[in-house]
């Protein structure tokens, strides 16, 4: 339940819950809605913390293959405050932006909004 707890306790979003009982329990959005119809901001924290691999992130690349991603810590300006984010790149293309501190997590910005701030 680390992925569900991270969504609730760290991000305060409540987009994920545990559905089913026993061995069939799996993380899922409430009422089995598509994730884009929830309050999820696509921060990727649940995927990063999921210990079982039950959650995976879809890449913006057309083919899903293991990549040699390069992670860097970068700083962006959110409402006049310096926020830390982890940026994953492959061949110079940004694959994901992961909030890395309290400022970036509490801003509630989507992946695309974080990328826009990174490019400015």
C-alpha cells in the first residue's frame, strides 16, 4: 500500500485506493475510473514507491523498452519559491519530472505543467 499511502499522505490527493481483498487486492482509482478522471496530477510518486511493480508508467515514447535514463536534480520557480524536481531524460528528451521536495509536491502541478516550468 505504499503507492496508495504516498498519494494520500504525501500528495494529499486520494486518487488511488486498494480494490479487492486478499490476493486479488490491487491499486486502482476510485470506482475504477480512468486515472485522467481523478484528481491525479501525474507526479509519478506512486509508481516510484510501489514495491511490487503493480503500477507502471507509460512512456511518451512509442515503444515501451528499458531505457538508460539520465536523472538530474533541477530547480524550478513555483510561485516565487525554488522547488526541486528530478528530471529523467533519454537522448535529451524529457521523459518524466518527479517532484522532489515539499514545495514541488504541494503545488499540485501536472507533469505537463512541471515540464513547462522546466523549459521556461
